[in-house]
């Protein structure tokens, strides 16, 4: 869990979150066992107050630029203010199921 820990440390340091979840969802994808390539991040921070969603995501991507450039293939971001988080009853959406990289054949 080296990459997951690095993600958590960087997000804690930069955003001072009120809530942070970093979930390794690699097991849901067509990757070798033990991979750290697909993550879901739920981040609640006062720094997001007044920020548009795109700017929130850009700021997270900037903090994690090294991981995104090297080892992380997919990063699902759920970024909230504390009020938004409370309105969601402190629960982020579930991630969709992976299709395993298969393409659908035209009929």
C-alpha cells in the first residue's frame, strides 16, 4: 500500500481535510492481484468552499501529479465542502463496475 499511503499523506498535507477516504479499487479491474492503479478519493475540505468542481479536481490532480504520471491509471474524485458532505449524509457514490477492458461488438 505504498502508493495509497503516498496519496493519503499528500492530500492530508495540502488540503487539511475534515474527511478523507482513499480506496484502492484496483481489485475491481483487470489488473494483477495487489496492484495500486485505480483509486477512489473522497475529500472534504474547507479549501473547496467557493471553488467550482473542475478547480477542485485540478487542485487534487496537481498535488498527485507524480502518481498520475507514473503508477495511477484511474482516479475517481469526490470533492466536497463540509456542508455538501453533510447534505449527502456523509456518503459518496459507489464506483461503477469495471467492464474489464472489453469492447462491445457491434451487432
